[in-house]
C-alpha cells in the first residue's frame, strides 16, 4: 500500500531536479492554518493529492509535487516532469493554477513566477518569428514598429475601417490593428474587412514604398479561427490577431500549429488578463501569462506601457526582459506597448522599454485634431525624433503634426 497524506508534500530539504517545473506562489493561509500546512496543501492539490488520506494498493508512479521553500509568504513548489503531458498547456495550468486558486486552506494565492525546465519547455513550439518581425516583415531597422487601432472600437463600417487603415499606413504606421472586440459583426464582417483592408494596404505600400501589414482579429472558437487563418493567408496578409486569454491557450495552440503551415505571425491581445493578475495577492501574474504566451508561440504580446498609459500594468520592463532572454534557443517575443499612448509619451516610453518593441496608439492617433493621417505622422515623428536623440519639443518646431499633438496632449497620462 502507498499512503498519500498532505504532510508528504512538504520537504524543506528537497532540492529540485533540473527537470522539475518550479513555481513560486504568494500564499496567505486561511485563519486557522499555519504556513507549512497551507504550503503542503498547495503542492498536494496541484499534483496528485486530495483532502483525504489515500491508500493505493500496488503503488503508483510518484507524481507528487514538493513544497520545498517557504520565505515569508513566498512558497516554492517543485513539480516532477512526469506529471505533465508534453505540449499541453491546458493540462499544465490545470495543475499549477487549477483547484488551488479556490482552496479554503488559503485565503489568497497567486502564481507569481515559473522556472520552466528544458524537458517541458521544449515540448512547446515557441514563436515562429518574435522580434525578427521588425526586419523580416517590415523594414524598421532599429526603431520600434508602430500599430494603430481604429476608434471607436466597434461601429465603423468596413469602408470606414479600411479607409482609416489607408490614412494611418500612409502617415507612417506599420500595422493596422483590429480592436479586441471587433471580429465578425454585421456592421463590419470579417471577410469583407480582410479583403478591403488589404486592398488599402496594397495601395499604401505602393505609395510609400514601405512594407505594411494588418493585425486582423480572428478571435472565435478554435475551428472558426483556423478557417479565418486560412483566409488571411490566402489573401496575402502576414498576421492574425488572437485574444489569447478569452479564447484560451488550447485554442491558441491550435492556431499556432496552423500558422506554422501558413507562415503567419500571431499578435496576442491580452484582454481579460486583469481578471487574473490585477489583484496583487491572488490569481496568476502577468509574468506567468506572458511566459505561457511565449511557450505556446505567439510573436507579439501586449505587456503594457511601463505605467505611462491608461491601464494598470505589472512590471512591463521585467516581463519584457523575460520575453527576450534565451530559453533553450526558443525564439523571443516582441512586446507591444499599448493603452492610452500618444506622441508626447513616446520619449519616456522608449526610455523605459527601449526600441525592440511595438508601439500601439489608437486614441493617440485618431484623436489628433487634424485626423488619422496627421495623428499617424505625429506618432512616427515622435519615434523618429527619439531615435535621433532629439527632444520632441525641438523636433516639433518643423514637424507640425507633432506640434499639434503635443499642444493637445502634452505629456499627460490619460485615464
Ligand atoms: C488601446 C486598446 C488596447 C489596449 C489593451 C484599447 O487603445 O485598443 O486594447 O491597449 O491593453 O482598446 O484600449 P488606445 P493592454 O490606444 O486608444 O488606448 O495593451 O494593456 O493589454
Ligand atoms: Mg483595444
């Protein structure tokens, strides 16, 4: 008989094996529970234990996780490689971020960070392109690539949407981007939007002589996303966009597989991430969500504006570092800064996040007093000025679009 008890999941002398997945949690035990008891329950419920003591006749493979370090509220748990199915992110998350999030033994619990071991990490494909898009798809040199999302988010007709794309592209923007809640509604059907936007893209490319592309939102159930990805490739676009948190990682994995066949890059929008990561002492950190995104293989992901924009951000710079760092030769990911950005914020943003990023502005382009084309120019001028080491105020002296944007928004952080 093999006994499995909660106490068996705590071993403060345990040294994780190189093949273990090591997860760091913030744990606040329930009122009547000490930290060691809570930590052992976390390791138990997230691997192979339960509330009752088990007796298994004949013995079983030991798949138990081990809580091996407690430092204040930070608990580290090591998971054996055999616990996980290769290349199945949903299964991994059902272990390390599953039932434990609702255990009564803990008042609060947050998955803070993961150290992904090579045997598990390399069962995932990683990105096809990552930061290389800047010069594989575009011709951006060292500067950040730029994107703009037409506003209002939804309600523009297909013609209006495509026309805004043309104005933005010819103003110097690299990527037109759909908004997270624009998919295939009656006022702007997916296939029409794809065709018309790409027709305007071709026109803009011809006029500017610069490569341009379109982040078309294919978000839907997995089968529909695959059909939409096929249509995107057929029409000669380079990207699909997916709302990766709302669709779920399993669906993203299916899209990633299809995109390999089609040679398409994936732009990951993270709408709903804040439901997991905004409350600081509970949930799943954005750092871990970004790690998952890299493993399953998106090429861009929104990681915030280093606190300069309209939305709450968790450690944009630290997360970006993780996305760039070498992980067993896996491609990196291009972080997208977005949410409340406008030209006046560009110098400080680039100071904080560098140039190996995408910069997305919706309201900060289309809200320009002289319209989208001028707004696109102003954004690009702010980037060019910063790349040249020239203060934007000085650059604005002979760049009127930038001057108007600075007059309107200055360097304010919008809310
Ligand atoms: C930005 C945006 C993006 C957010 C997402 C919006 O528009 O299109 O979805 O940036 O947040 O709908 O708010 P603006 P994050 O440029 O007009 O603000 O990048 O933090 O995931
Ligand atoms: Mg949006």
